[in-house]
C-alpha cells in the first residue's frame, strides 16, 4: 500500500530524513520507534504533506500513485490520515462543522452524496461515544480548551469518521493517562482491518502493549537502522536506545 | 505649503424647506457655521489614514431627489421605515400605532415637538471629532424621530432601510433621533443600501438619548455600493443604569467612515460595542469609536474585528476617556485584525485617557494573518483550500456575527460575507 524509497527531507535547509525505506502492506500495523530528534515526526508530517518540510529526493507511493505530487487535501482524500502529536485548537470553528465539512469533502471526492446536518449529527454522536468523548464536545470550537487526552481522542474520532486507508499516529500515546490510553487504543484497534494500514510513531513502547504491531522499526539519525517484529520493541524497552549505539536526547537530558 | 482645502460653498445649500420652521432655523444656523470648514487631510489626526479616500466634487453637493421609486418592497421581520435619499417614504413604511411609542418623520412634527427636537439635535455628538455631522446638520431634509415613553417596550425590531439612489451625482443626509424614556426598550436596525452608479455622498447622523434604566440595541449594516462615499456618525448619551448595545457590520467601499460616540453620564450605565468590517479590492473602511466614562461605576466592553483582503484598507481608532469622577469604571477594548493579502493595510490605534485612579481599563490590538498550522490541520482532513480559508476567516468573526440579536440581520450579513468569500478565495 505505502512504499517509501530513499526519502530525504529537510526543514530550513537542515536534512532530517536521510534515506528512509519502508514498505507497508494493507492490513499491517507498523510501529516506528526512536529517540527524540530522530525524525519520527518529520516522517509523519512529510507523508501528510506539510509544506514546511522539503522533500529533496526519494519516492513515496500510495497504492502505486505518487504521493509527493499531491496536495495535502488530495492525500487526505486518497486515504492518508495523520493523527497529530499536537492537535491544533481552532476557536470559532465548531468541531461539528469541521468534522462534517471534512466528511463531506471525502464523500464528494468519492462521488457520494453529502450528509445533511441531521444524519451527520447522528453519526458523530455514535462515534463520540466510541472514543468516550461527550457529544457536547462536538459543539465546542475545534480542540478549544480540550485537555491533552481529549484532543487525542478527538483525533481518533476523526480517523473513525474519515475511515482512511493509511492512518499515521504521531505520538498518540503522549500525555495520556492509563484510562485514556485504553480508550484511544480501543479506537485504533477498531480501525484495524484487512484493507487498512496503520503506522504508529512513538517514543515509548507502552502503546504497543495495547496496539500490537506486526513490525517495529527503529529510526535514528534520519534512517531506519533496525527492523523486526514485536519483540524488538520489548527489547528496546528493556535495554534502552543505547543498546543500538544511539543516544536518546531525552534520556540524556534527564 | 499647500493651502488647506475647504468644503465647497456648494455644499451649504439645502434643496427643500419642507420641515417645520424650528428645524429649518436650526439648519440655517448650522450652515453658517460650516462656511469655510476645512476638509480633512492626512495631517488631520482623526482622518490621517482616510483623508486620501475622500473625493468630493461640486456636483455631489446637490441633494439627491427623493421622488424615485424605492427598491425596498422587501419584507422585514419587524416594523419598517424606508428612507430614500434621506427622506422618509411613508408608502414604503409599515408600522402600526403603538402604545407609548411614536415614530414620526421630522416633516410631520408639530411646532412644539419640532422646537423641542431642535434643541436636542446634535447634542449627543462631539462635532470636533465627527466633523461631517456638521454637514448633515446643515443639510438634512427629513429625519425620523422615535420617542419611547417611560416603560414602553417595542415588541419587534424597527428596521430603517436607508436607500441612496445615485442615478446622477449628489448627496443625501439621513438623520435619526431616538428618545428612549426611562426603562424603555427597543431594537433598532439600520440598513444602508444603494442603487445607481453615479458618485454620491451619504452623510448620516443617528442619535440615542437613553434615559435611566432604558435598554437599547442598535444594529447597523452598511452595504452600500462602490459609487457611495459614506460618512456616518452615531451619538449615544446614557443615563443612570441604562444599557446600550451596538452591532455594526460594515462592508468596504470607496470611502466608509463611522464615528460612534458613547457618553456614560449616569452611574451604573453599561455599553457594549461590537463591530465587524470586511474590505476587499481597493475598498476602505474606517471606524472611529469614542467612549466617555463620565460617571462612576459604568462598564464598557468593545470588540471590533477587521478583515482586509487584496489591496484594501481598514482603520480602527478606539478612544476611551475616563473622566476624573468616573471611579470604579470598567472598560475593556479589544481589536483584532486579519490581513488576507500582503497588499492589504490595517491601521489600529487605541487611545486611552484616564483621569480617575480607581478603574479597570484593558485594551488589546493585534494584526495577523491566517494561521498556517490551522490551515494545514484542516486540509489534512481533506477539506479544500478555499473551504479551509473560509472556515478560518469566518472563525475570526463568528462570535460577533452570532451575537447579533436579530436572526434576519445575521442571515443578511452572512449572505454578504459569503459573497465576500467568493470574491476573495478562489477555488484552487
């Protein structure tokens, strides 16, 4: 489904990604782990199409189509979804209006009829319950005044509504207490299906206890330096990133 | 040094003497004071950013005739008074006889009422700041006097549709005076619209004399066309424990100027001023507001938002004057501005003068662009660029539009805003 070949990307002329290679097939769940500053979030942002990052070489295809040629909104309509590490607060745009505009943009792209306000309200309420978010959050501004956990649940709510082909979860576990982690993980697990792939980007392996990946990759210095199965994450947990001869800036800082 | 330009004497002559004698006398007196009135230049402090948009010519001095047909057969959800080129058109107006409330054309006033009115007209305004209210004072040919007896409540909004038809060049001077008795209540909606294509000047004055405990809402919607230069002034006097609420929504034009002056003269008076301005193309809009806290224990809350696209220019000047005796005043002024293109210009200036020592006075002004991170977030969900831009721009003013207490006005404003978005954000 997703094929990344020798991807290089920079921000403000500083090269962050230095040749990423990754193949993800439909139905698979991949985890990318790595210390802070390794390029994990850059990879997520580049895949979603953030123009602040410049792709200097390499190739990314989604189901054979060149992803890098597409605008951000076109990538989303082709099925890329990024759950943000720091979801954006947009006061003045109601969550409901935002979600409905997004869902209808997708439906229009697929040649389906738009959902009217009543139909959409019903659907949104159901999905809110699934991520344990009170429906009153639908009427508030997008992420406005939401706690960290509520913001993350709102991201999963969006993924469930938009039903992407590839869901990229950027540090979705950060800032979550154990109950919220469970709710978010259940939401993500509900997304797992044969025709959908999930790419999780995470610093810690605790999320992987709840969402069990098929493959684990270690990203360091802008490259994937090791790949393996689930057991790789456990090994990292036990031995730390130092085991692979890389320095974790956060650990070093602490 | 260039000589200071003066108002052409052509502007001093009113066309018709069809009002009661006391009002004609007042007008004559005001006209004599207008002789050689200096026109604002960029060196005139309160016209610094706007003087260059003022383009008067002698043929604009002629009073526009009020005999054309009005375009307003439009139903409004309330009572309706139609003014054409500054003159009330009774056939187009619809309001019943109301208990304790009189709504009359200046032309229909008896001598006593006209005498009483002539002593009050203009009394709510500082004419040194709103210079062009003087021109209205010298030229008005009609007006609407609304009197609410103590305790009277107008059960539906009163809409005044001010139409200006410029089939040939000229000017119009609509005037409204509201005398709100103690504990009375009303919502006044003023809509300024226009037809024709000849360059015209509209110089308006609206005044509110708000007695103890009265509660008045004023909504002003400026939607005139590209041929209209509009210079308006609104003056408000507030007595003890009264409440005044203003919602101004303005769309730009070749020249748009509104002076809104509120004097809080009685203890416990409260005022809330909201304003939204959008400009595009080469349009202009200038809001000058002034709140005078004269008495103690008064509250004022002011929120204005400007959005300027293309090469347009919006101006906000907010003055708060807290007089020496106005202890325990609470004043809050906030102006946020959104520039949609690099060629657009917004000038904002708070002016605070505080002479009392026990007051709370907060002010804030910001100028920014649409937030790239928010835009990325929206498009990353499949929302198109145009829709994302519209959502974010609307988000900037949503709160103020939502507060307009008359649904029909919100709808009209939204329709016009959508036209603004259509012209400003093209489909990618």
